[in-house]
C-alpha cells in the first residue's frame, strides 16, 4: 500500500488531506485490531488469527507511508499519549557532545550554563562468545602429587553449547516460534555455522536433561484441588510416507490465584498421537478434585468415577451465541450475550477474593441471574428449531447446566476455562510457523519445553533467564532436590540477578 513519491499530489492542501485520510485509516485499523483481539480471547479460529495478521500488515504499511506523505516543511504531529520512559535497568552509554571552549563570536571563554539530556533507544545485535576453561596442573616436588581443579560441568557431556546458548535455542523455537533451520540462518549471519542436526541434538538432549523437572511440574499441577484442561491439534510427520497425522497437545493448568490462593501457578503439557479418551484418563489417573474443561466426551468416564467433579466453561457458551449474533445479527443471541455479560461483570468484581466471599456474592447475585437465564433459554428454545444454529447454542448450554452453574456453589471454581486456553496460545502461534513436529518424540519434547516456559511466564519469569539458570545446574543437581529448580523457587534468585546486572 506504500505510495511512490512521484505519485503524490503537488498541491499542499491535497497532500494534507491525503495525510489526514491516512491518519484516520490508521486509527480505524487500530480499532479493528483491538476489537478482533477481544474476540480472539479464548477463540481457536485460525481464520481470525489470519485476519488480525493481515490487518497488522496493513497498519504497518500505512504507518510507514506517513513518512513519505508528510511534507518536509510540516513536522509530524506529536502523539497525544505520553511516551513511556526508557527502562531504568538498561545500561546507559553516555556520549558528551562538548562545544568549543571559546566563543565563536568574540573569542571569550565560555562558562558552563547547564545541559540538555536526551535518550535514544539503540539495539546491539546478539553476539556469540567463546568461554575458554583453563585448568592449570600443579605437581608436588616431594611426592609428585598432581593437583588440578575438576572440569566444569556442562549441560550436555562434551557438548559445544553452554547453558545460555541452549536456552536461547529452546526459547527461539518454543517461545519465539523460530524453526531450527531459520535459527541456523540467523547464526550464520553472525559468522557461526551450526548445522540444523546439531541444534536438533541440543534440543533433544536438553529435553532429556530437563525431564525430572517436567515430572516435578506434573506432580505440582496434579496435586491441586482444581485443574483447567484443554487440548489442541498438532501436525506430526508420519514415518514412511512423508505425510502428517493429527496428534494432540493437552494442557493442564493449576492457577488458583483468582480465588485468593498464593499457591504458585503452573502448567503441564502432555502429548498424545490421537484424541482418544484414554489419554486424558491416563494423565489424570492420580488427580481428584475439580476438572474445569469444555464438553469433550473423553472426560465423561472421569466424571463417572465420582472422584472428579465437572466444571464447565461459560466462555464456550458465549462463543456459540456470539457466532450466531455475528453471522445472523440475531437479537435473541444478542440478548443471551447481554445476560452472560452480567455474570462476567460480577466475576470481575470478586476476582482475587477468598473462596467463601466469592461463593457468597455469587449465590446472592449470580444465582438469580442464572435462574432467569435458564428459564429464558427454555422458553426461547420452544420457539425455535433445535436444528438451527441458535437452537444448537441453547442446547449446548442446557445440556451442561449443572456443570455450568457449579461455580456458584464453590468459590474455588472459575466461570470459564480461559486459563487453559491462554496456555495453548503459544502452541497455536508455533503451529503457524513450524507447521508440524517431526515425530511422536518431537511432540513429547515440545510438550516438555512448553511446560517449562509456560510455567515460567505464569510466575513472571523471563523464559530465557529461567532456562539458563536451570541448565547451568540441573546436570549435577540431586534428583531428590529437583523441586528447588521449579520457577517459583528460583524467582527471587533470578530477580536479584537481573537487578544486579
């Protein structure tokens, strides 16, 4: 959409009008993107992701075009919003621009009057360095005893990569969604040639090294009284025929902070080659408590045991009515959305409060709304075909009513399953870039690393710093103390390190 400068109007007023029109278009695109992102919350639609990406590209083109369209004599308008100050923790490199000490007018000596200080944010490309470990040997003249410090431990025995580089490769692949072949190209520009097979070996061996920590994460997640669960498809290369099969990544999230608990939040991912119900049953075989999830039929046998209580998701219900409303402009669907919005308004007021308080507020305010909504849904359904899309949305809610309203009687339960859906966003983004995993083992490795970086983010840790910290230590760490390397147990250490740096 960028215009060539020779196609711009010569008339100043026409040029100003064009600049004004583009500014209005930029604001319109920003509003559309913000609206789509609100719609995207909890959605799994890849079409919506693609629409947002396309709008982002259009916005970038328009913003770049502003430089070409703004006349040189007219300074660009200052933005209305105040610019955030540059972060204090960044290192400062001071350049002093000292004028001559004598006056250029009369030749007299100049005295200090003050100074103007401005800051520019600069980027220094990432750089490699080689750490050479030198271990002198000393010998005793009397008994010829030789003394030498043992070789420092490496994350990968006799491996070339240090913990920081291994962490960078993992974060680039699983957080920044850069496939290994693209990483090789980036490193080559820095003058370091690394084969993709080498990086693949590093990812595999790092995953194996981190396995005890993944198991500790699983134990923590499954020891809670409530777990959020969801799954998403992932392509896996089928051996022998070069085609891909559809496997699944399952996510299980323990996050009780909205109910006022201080227990650390964590996420554990598991891989399965298909979506059969036996997989979540195996994942949850040791769990007892509340399972908050969508209406996947594979969970039914878990609920039948009586050790696991079902809690459904109002976000899924809302999404079905929202689709009907946007496709058909249905006023009935719009009314359903308003009624559900009233429930969410109550939740926003009590988020972070203790369970007993949440239960009291919900029973006094949300329960009457739910009773009216239930009656309205039944009354509306009687006037519709059950095969219609709106009828299907109503049936989806009515068929799960007990599980949908359980949150009113238990302050520990959330109104929706968005905690699990947020955890899956990283997988959805990565899936768009690297398309598929190379094997079932690759899917299991992805699940392992997603577990660590996802839990680090839930505890407000930089995944790169966290993985570097862990990989520096885990090779020699006692297996019975591996819980000490979980994100919430190293957060203070990493915070102090970042502040010192």
